C-alpha cells in the first residue's frame, strides 16, 4: 500500500478513528487554467434501437401506417371487406387499403391499429388523426369514423373518443381530425369504421399527439425530447450505431430516403428486430419518419452540434460472411456522394440541389454542420481502404468539416492498435472509440487519456456504458463507475473532444440491449443513474480545465487513493470553481481541496454541493420509483477556510462541488 506524503492526508474531527470513515484526503487544485473545455464534451448518441425512434422519440402512434411492413397487415386487425392495393399515390410506399361495405347491414368493415405496445393516451390530451383518402369510384361523399378505445376497458362502450371524417373526392387528399382522450390509457387502440355504403381508399394512417416537442407536426414525443434537451448535450450523434451499416447493402441507413414528404419515405428493415434471437421483435422497422431533417432541427433546438455517422461502403462486419458483400473499393462513388450531399443538405445555400430540399422542408437557413463520421464501428484494412477516398473527397470539397474515423468495436487490442496509427496517417480529426465494458475496466481507466498524443487526432468516446457483471440493467454502481471514468475524460478535455453514452433510449416492452440511459414506456420516462451522471457532468462541465492532484499525482483511483476519482474546472459563467469527486469506496471520506495560485483579492465561498448517492449501490430507478436515485443539493455543507474547502464524501457517491469565487478577475 502506497504511503501518502504530508500533503495527501489531513485530519478532520471526523478522522480515522470513527467507524466507516477513512483518513482525510487532501487535493490540490491549481487555479491557473490549463485550456478550454470543448462545448461538445458531453453529448448524446441516438440510434433506433430498443424502439428508440419508431415507437419512441418519434411521436407517431400508428405502427405500419403505410401498410409497407413485409407482412402488410402487421400491427393491424382488419374486419369486413378490406383489401390491400398497391398502386397508391406515394411511389416509395405503394400499398394502401380499400374499404368496401360487407353487403350485410349488421357486419362492419374497418381496421384497428395496435400502436407500439398499445397506443399511449394521456387524459385530456388531443390527438391528431390524419389519413390520405379517396373515393376510387367517385360519386357521393362517404363517411369513416375514428375511435380511440380499448377492448379490455370495463366501460359498456370500448371507445373513449370518437369522430368522423367525410371523404369527398375521387382524388387522393389528406384529411385530418382531432380527438381528445378523456382517460389515461397506455395501451389503447385506434379503430376506423367505414360508415357508409360506398368504397373508400385509405393510405398513410397516422395519429400524433398534438402536443409534440415544440408543437412540430411529424414531431417528437415531448417528454422524451425534453429529457434529452435537459441534458444540455454539446453534440448529437445520429443515426447510430449499427443502423448506419445495414445487414445487406440495401438496408443501410440511407439519409436521402429520410427527407422530403414523410408519406413518401420508404420503409427500411431495422436490424435490431432480429439481431438477438432471444430478444426478437419481428414488428420492428424503420419508417424514416424521424429523418435527417427532424434530426438536424432537434439538434439545433437543443443547442447540440450535429454529428452524422455515414456508411463507408461496409455492411455490418459482424454479420457479413465474405468481403464480397461490401461495396467494392472502386464503386464507392455514390456512397461518397451521399456524404457530400448530406453536407450540402445541412449547409448548402437554399438554391443548391440539397439545400433546396432543406429549405422546402421549412429551414432555409443552414444547419451549420461541422462534423461528419465515416463508418460506424468498422475495422481492418477493408475499412481503411474505403475511408481514404471519402476523406479525400470531403477535404477537397469541404475542408472545414471535421472528419471522425473509427477505432473499431474494442477499447484496446489488435484492431484498436492497428486502427489508431492508421487514423493518424489519414489525418482524421477525431477517432471514435467504443467501450461497453465492466465495472473493473471502467475503474481501471481513470488515466486512460493522460498519455494520449496531444498532436491529434482528438478522441470521440462515441459509445460507452458500464455493463456491470450479471447482465444488470442500470444499477447505480455502473453509473458511478462511468462517473469515475468521466473525471479522466474531463482532466483530458484537451484530447477528448466529445463523449456520448450509448444506447440512449429503451422501451420497457421493446428493448434489445441494456443498460440504456433512459427507459420509457408509452406514457412515462424513467431516467437512470447514468442519465444523472451525464446530466451533472454536462451541466457542470465548466469552461476551463484545471489541474487537480493528490500528493502530486492525479486522482484516478490508483492504489492508495482509496477508490477516489476527481477532476476540477473553472466555470467563467458561474464565476465558480467546480470540483467533481467520485467516491467508489464503501467509506465516508473527508476531503480537503486546497486551491493554489489564487489572486490576493480572491475569496472563496461555501457554495453548494450536488450529491448523487444511494445507500444501495446495486439499486436502480424504476417506473414506480423514478426519482429514487437523483441528484440532491446540499447548501452550506462545505467548510471554507481561506483557500481550503472541505466536505465529507459519502460512500459510493458523486459530489459536484460548486465553489464561487468573489472576484471575476481570476484567470
Ligand atoms: O449501442 C449499441 C450498438 O453497439 C451500436 O449499434 C454499435 O455501434 C455497437 O456495437
């Protein structure tokens, strides 16, 4: 066991004699700034996994709204005289349904949608039903009725809310009506009846809450979008993840199919429906309803830099059996053009080909895209030989765009060691590192970035999460290990430009992967301990890096440091020092922070400490106890004596110590 030097230990009244307390630890913080904290440091990674988009953030409540699922009526129950047609008005989604009377006055024609694990209804909320319809035979107007209801309800009638639409044209037209739900029901249905004696065709049957994020039509689910906005993410990675790659060439995420009128965006397979046979969801597909326009807009609205990850001509390397399945290196042109066109879609003048598409969708101003990732989690020479021509083309046309390359799926090892030097050789701006590792690994990585080459490329910790052994969900212990790791990220914010936890969202009834940052069901949101760790690091990331040491060594859980991890920043907007202390031990640890190099006039005050802690380290937030583990604020529980600040760090805790300085002229 390492012995501490004189500076590392101090005695508090609580000292070592009390049970459960350790000897005090003394940290030194040098008040001289060491460099800026990048605004992008903490961000979000979004992928349509765990029903994260369709059935999740994307607020559409109807599953298989265009009848394009491989089983055309998946998600629907049809009754009476309903037939599938395939010469509809939308080229990319040709199917629609034809409703004819049954010929018997007691029998009904219609269809019912089950939603995503039900249609979630909130009491008093309004829902906008819309449908494209026509009278194929012309003639008199025909009526359809629309119901929101539940067959298992105890009420005499199954419908909670009803309305009608009159279809009055031989031509395809969009019809809309709003229904208000008088009840809360997470698992309702949408039912449509043909009410008159003629024939009606229906296409793109849709139901959205009126109250979406910022009220956008084709919008996002408000509570989930708000939970993401509340994180104040600096960067927003999209659309994945493996979704970028595709299982075969035809199924990679194709951004061009995700823009323009939503009715004409084609369906894409979602590889997460079959990737894990033990978590099979055959009804999971991508509608591209939450496409690149909606993504750029949302990123802009929450102040995050967009970071699209693009396909580099490789399908999922885990799934491919032979190299022949990938795009040949000499046939990459259209994939490269996709990247150039996406940049034009985001940033181009409204008169440019793709800038015009953006403008027509409602955003004539550019989205100011600065980053693009080429390849998700690719590896091997087959990646490098494809990446090179992409880099050349982007550099040629858009020299200011920063390019992100991949270091493969592993946090270290053969592929990682091959790819990093290649990334340097190719002069990418950032390298995307992924690590889904256990608690021991996270606790061993406190100094991971201390010795990284400062000459670049920078690091994008693009997918990470602590997977506590035993297939745990989102135990507090895992989140604490992530916090410990993030102190090392923050200390090295000159080399780590961004970090995004993954995956972001998971439907309680439709997940394929865990842990995840935010769980949700049809009506509620459950923020995990990992969410709160991200929230606290993001809100208190500060503006300038500071050096924090104990006995001249960084505090990163090394031997003798009693399971402590710590980092320090200055926040010029809060005019405060912020010290983050992670106690991964089962001991109460008295901590003294000694600020060195303060200006003469500068006075520190007690400020406040935000604490994330629970006595049950293996516990987690659940839908019945969503706030069981959440930050709490401690006023005046830190003592200030001159340039020293002290407090007691509880066992298994994250403390964010906010220490205001009297003078703004500190740096
Ligand atoms: O986050 C889940 C998956 O993990 C991502 O899709 C992929 O990039 C990684 O393997």
